[in-house]
C-alpha cells in the first residue's frame, strides 16, 4: 500500500453533536472549495494515520450487506461522481443517529473523495471518513510594523480522533476498509460497530494475530490458575509459542499444542480456554492457516520474556529454561537465580 501520492478530489464538512445529550447535526450544503496546495496538505495529514494495510476490515450486516448504511453510501459515492455531497450528508446523519452514548464527544466530520490510492499493483479511488473531537489552543502571530497575536482554538490536521478509508476494491465482499481510532472502550465500539458496521477480514494476518493473542492470554492469565508453574516455565511457554510461528509457514493446531504445551493435561486446559475465549470474543479460527510474518513480528513485541526481580534486576530469557535455576538462601532470607552460560558478551 502506498498512499503518498493520493489526490484529494472532494471534501465536505459537517458538525456532529451527541444526539443522546441533545446535540445537533449541522450539515453543510456544498463541498469545500480549496486551493490545490490546501488539498495536498489535507490529503497528507489524513493519510498519515494509515501506515499499514495489515489490519483490514470489511462492511458487514447481520441480515445482509445491502442493509449496511455506510457501505451503501460509499458504494454510490464511488459509482456516481455527482452523488458525493448528498451521500456525505447521509453519512453525517447516520453518525449523528449513532451518537447516543453520553461519553461520545461532539466534533466535525470530514468526508473525502480520494484518487490514486496505490493498493497492490493497482490504483483505486477511496472514500475517507474522519472525525475531529479534540481542540488545541494556538497563537496566531502577525508581524507588520509590530508583533501582534491572537489566541485561537482549532484542530491539528494530523491529529483527527477517528477515521476510516474505504477503498474501491472487493465491493461485493464489503470493500477493503482501514480503520483508525485513538480511543478504546465504548467509544471505539460505537465507531466500528454502531456507526461503520465493520468486522475484521479473516485473512492470514488476522488469524495469526488472533491466535497469538489467545495464546498469550492463556499463558499469562489462565495457566497459573490451572497448574503449579514457575515464572521461568511460564516465560518458556511464551518463547516456544512465538518460536513455533517464526519457524513455520503453516499453522496446525494439533502440532502447535504438542510442540508448545508440556503434557496432555495442559493441552486439554488450553483447548477449554480457547473455546471460552473464542465464544467471548466472537472468533472462528480454523484449525490450520498460513502464518503471517508481519503479524508474528507485531505480536512478538508484547510476548514478554522478562523475569522481573524486585526493582533491582530484569532477566531476559530467550532460550533454554534449564539454564536458569531458582533457589532460596536461608542465611540471607532471600530467593536467588543461578544462570549457566558459556561466554560473556
């Protein structure tokens, strides 16, 4: 994906209040008329949050895709050039109707039409939907015969709070969609689910990412409840999990369980946890899939192989757990670790 040369063709702005607390929806009657330089600055600012296309989404609806509001508005925008302003208002009104939770902040909605988005080996158009909620104070300095400034309030163009890009590809499956949200919790749920109605695309990146998240959750939280296990053994399980994904091109659930888990009782415990976790998170992970290297690299950063000892020492364990031995010194009344190694580097 290369978004460095996108062209902002059209842009329209609306104000979205919180309907649940008595806010207003104020629509604009026409597109913004901007100079080419201003369009270029805005295009670069909006694209700056989308640095990867690995976490891809698609529009979805529990009944049928035809009932997805934002999907249909984008579909018409991309098919009919003269429908942009009308559908930007439709998108704004739908966001207003979705803004009923008391924690949702009011703000400006920017609906954009982009051209020349490079996806894979083709150029496609895209609809951008961005919401700004956070204002910043800044000084407007004028220098003529003397210095004069005014304190103003506005939005930093590179710091919109929520956004999505809807690319004109895979329309029949719900488009290829990228989503950005600077917040979590209820606020994120309303943007992704209530307003946009998007779900992750179940590709190899998603499957790898989700299974590694499931595994980390089990090792860090569940395994210590089901078994008497040391911290070093827990870290060893984390290392083995990541190593399996690093050294294989294809994932197989049975092979993974046998290579990573210690025995049949832990395998059974893991399977029970997987079933509960999948149900709670509405996951349907296949028993085998191709492993995504970028997803493994992303997850490896949060698989903590660090043994923290009070506030004095951190021991990073990357390999054989049998080379570290735990004991207790009764004379000083403290626990200790003995580490075996061949050479100091």
